[in-house]
C-alpha cells in the first residue's frame, strides 16, 4: 500500500503489478496544468481511470455520451449494465460528484447513428458480420468525443480500456499495446484509432487487473464498484440481431427468406434469410446427418453454403480499410502474430501488402471461422502493427 495525496488528503491505493503509484510532488504539480477528459460510461473501469488520473495530479473532467434512444433501436430496453441509459448517466455523475470534478453529458446520437448503427445494418445486408465497437472507437470515442473534450478545454481523453499507449522516438509513432491483464485486453477493438487520437489518449488501466480495479473502487466507496458488465452490443441490448434488422427494415424477411442452402454444390434446403446468419453458425440450417456449419454467405445470390467443421478452417485472408498503427507500412513480408476475433489468441502469420492498399495475412496454422466483416489485428509481441476489416477468405 502506498500513501498518495488527493487534494491534500492522504488516501490508500494498491501497488498493482509491481508499479509504485507514488508520484513526486513536482510531477503532480506539472500535471495539474493538464486537463484530461474521462469518457465515463457509468461503469467501474472509467470511474477508476478518473481516480488514477486525479492521483497523478491531472485536472479531470468527466464526459458521458448520449449515443442512441431505446425507442429507436428497440429490444429489451435499458438494463443495469447498459452504457447509455439514465442509470449510467446518474452513476457517472455520482462518481464525479464524489471525487470532486465536473461532469458533462454530450449528445452524439446523430454521429453514432450515421457512423455505427447504419454501418452495422449495412454490413449485415452485405452478408458480412460487423464489429461495431471498432467503428465506435475510431469515429465516436476517439473521434467525436475527443472533439467535445477539446471544446471543454481538455488536452487529453482517457477511457477505461485495458490497453496501453506510448510514444516511440525511433519510429516517431504512438504505439498501441495490449493491456497487461490478458483476460481483459481490449487492444483488438482499438486498432483503427488514428495516430493523432492516440497521441491525445491515456489508458490509466493498462497495467491493472480487473480485480484490482474493483478493489480500488471499493476503497473509494464508488457506487459502481461491483456493477455488472454488459457484453452485448450496446444498441442491441437483447442481443437479438434478427429482431433489430426486421424492425429497421420491415419488409426484409419477406425479401430474403427461402434462399438456397448449398452443400458440396447441391441444394439441400432453404434458409431464413442470409442477413440472419454468420460464419460458423449451426442453428437454423436444418439436420444433415452430421454437424454442419455456415461456411460462406453470398448476399448477391441469397445463398448460404454449409459444410463440416474442417471446411471452416482457412489460412489466408485479405483485409481492407487498413490502419497502420505501430508502423507506417511494409515493403516486404513480415513475420507477425494476428487475431481474427476479440477473444482470439495471436497466431503466427506472414503479413504482406495486397492490391489497393489492402493486406494479406497467411497463418502458419489454419484458423477456424475467419469471418468477413470482422477485424484482423496484427501484432509484434504486445504492440499493434496494423489492423483491417476482413474482406476475403482464401485457402
């Protein structure tokens, strides 16, 4: 335990990960001239991020985004762990009031609808499975929210993400790295954040574990210390994408139902509509004598191919919308590690450039259910080199 001083009063705080949180008074004095806006979801992570920044001497303000209305997206309605309902705003405000810093709510509904919700629906209509958190991080949290933070006089923005960022003098780039706590590492969803935004970002929880975060919140008596987390897409609170798409496009089901299910080139049944399926799915494809899975979706012909688990394994993909993060690009191939989904573990691969600014990733060992629309994120150890949206799955 270390004695820190918050506004002149001693407080207790954990020495997490072997890192002593005590700061020299001159460093704290220097930081007090820097304003950091914490993006507050009402959850424990962003609240503890604010605690740590205060203890480092920064001038902290809190900002909560209003991104959508429940009447617009439907579903189960607000719940305890949602990031955008009135309870979340109240929890964020209570934390800010307890810790003694200003709290603001900003309206980003139009920006969120255009950048995230519309993209989410459009991708499903193309037969792809989108990752809205990637778009939200780039365009909303580290885009529109960063602009709002600057309007409120902040030089930096901070979030409760479990990730790390540093400036590398040799590369002259801001390097995004994995969070030290592997179970909560969120670097995969942050690959698209720009260099400019990374240079104005702080991730106070990058060296912490989730248990340490909750324990610290309890020490400070924060209202959300044991608040449950939400694992659904925020604007699809019931986790029912079919319901979401049908309400958004009332005639969709009648237009796409009845397309062909194809196995080994032969029609073996009909599906409910290609937007309601994703690669690797088993349900709603009927019985075929053995376990079968969705292996390919073709929106143009409204057909779905099914196959065995073995047919879900591939080694090569092409990705577009590439963001070069840790490096400026490559001239030749590069040995890397890559992930194709949030909970994926990095797999050794060969990275090379492809046509039209895209990248090709060839894995040393085949990966299961590589899914168009999802992200491939390329690492060198803990550092993110680049990422892109998967467009093609090859051999």
